[in-house]
């Protein structure tokens, strides 16, 4: 519960702008794919600076939200994020490799410089667009800041507390937190890569697992951990396959609500279900569908989860990739356009096919199995 609260508390405040930045990148990808603009046009470059700049400097933004979450100075949190995205440090990874830690293993990590003789291990792209290191760093910074404020004299707190926190935490982030986060990320990547690399069934199995449990994860807030992993994957390799099937779940849930709408005679339920359906279908916000309509009636919720699996199977089996997180509903479609142009809109077509399949199954299953609670209808009248 603490982990879920932490992840959601840090990412949720920026989710709207994160989706907006992703939408900008997605729309620009569509315009380039259609040949309406080129990547060298001023229009593209200026708008791309807003969309991609948000993701590039994400540690600074998360430094602020994490500081608010953990009770640390927001400017200390932002400064830690700045240190992780400082150009001179980012460019270190383009220099000569001084050595490798854990060489000969799947977790081998190169280092390009040292700090007092200790290897500074960094991802190849530095920590720009990273999520996990800054959150952990600010958490420790908050603990250290509280300790310093408690033990330092009132005469030196103003400047000495932030100085001590930064002098300790910036090196600690580069020497300890960053490498540990990199190792954990590598372990998670290895797990999912192993799953998706299984002969014949890997991608399909991954899609099945995610779509089967996505809506229950939403109930308990576990989906935030998958969102964080997706951000890590997009930041590190430019695309993600783990979360690619998630959209079918939103539409399966929405179509289950539509089936109930067409079958129910309960006017109060209709008043609740219509806005829930619109929210889920057009914007991918399914909490109103879940908590207001399907989950209280149990079976429609189960039917929507079952119906999501075929769509997840299709997306996973076809190796569908998402290139930007642009939100839910219709807003999510641009995120499946390949910005390199290699696949064009192929992945988007796969997603649409999967959505149609799961939506139809969800609607039919729910419509066939839904039974009105007669006493409730009478009470509503």
C-alpha cells in the first residue's frame, strides 16, 4: 500500500500534463507520417521542444512532486533533478568507457568516470526522462533534511541544511541510488523481455496476463507501477510493449457499461452510467465505470476482464509497440504511431482491431448475462 501510494502520489499530479506532452509528440508523429510537415520544420521543432522537453527533464518535475509528497523542500527536490539532467553529466556517457561492473553477466554496467575512485555507473542516455532514481533520491533527501533541521543551529539552517542535503544526496544518487535503480530496472526488463521472448507464445502470454489483471490493478492502484515501468522503457529504448495492450481494457469496460445501459430500465442507473460510459469510451477514464456501474454488480466487471484477454492476445502476439504515453481513449491512439516511419500506422491498426474484438465480446457477454435487480428498479421508481 505504501509503495502504491508513493508512486501514484508522485506521478498523479503531473499525469494531465504528461498526457498533453505525449499528445503533442503523437500528433507531430502523425503529421510527419502523413508528410504534412518534416522534422526540420520550425513548427515541428518548437512544438516538439514542449512535448519532448517535458519527458527529457522529467526528473526535475518529479523532483518537485516527490518533494511535496515526502515533505522535503521542493527546490531541493528540483535541484536533485537538475543534477541528474545536467548536460555535462549526460554527455559523460558519450565518452570513453573506463570499465564495466558485473562484466560477463546480463547486468553488466559501464562507467565513464569515477568519484573519489568509485565508479559512476550511468545508463547510456544518462538519467534524462528517468523516473525511479529521482523518487528514491528525494525520499532519502527528505529524511536527511528533517534530521539536519532538527540538529543544526537556527543560525545556519537557512543555507547549511540545503547545502548538506545536496552535497550528500547528489553523489549518493550517482554512486548508490542510480546504480541500484538501474540494476532493478534491468531485472524487471529482463523478466519482461524473457516473457516476451519466449518462442511463439511470449508476446501473447504477456498481453493475456496484462489485460486479464489490468482493471483489478486499477481498483487497487497497482497500475501505477506499470505506468512507471512503461515510462522507463520509453525513456531507455524509445518504445514499450508491456503496457501496449492496456487500451483494450478501457474499451471492454466501457462497452460493458453500454450493454447495461441498453438493457436496464433503472433510470437512476442510466443517469450514472451515461457519463461513466462517455468518460471511459472517449477519454479512457474507467474509474466511474468500475466503481459506479460494473464492480457493484460483479458479473459485468468479470465479463469485461474476460473480454479484454482476446484483445491482449492479439496485441501481444503481433508485438505491438507504443512510442508515447498520450493518455487514454481516443487520445492514446497517436502514441502507437512509429515516429521512425518504419512501421507507420501498423501498430495503431493492430490496436484498433484488438479493441474492436474485445469491445464486441464484452458487449455481448454483458448483454447476455446481465440481469436487472428487480427490487432495486422498483425502489428507483
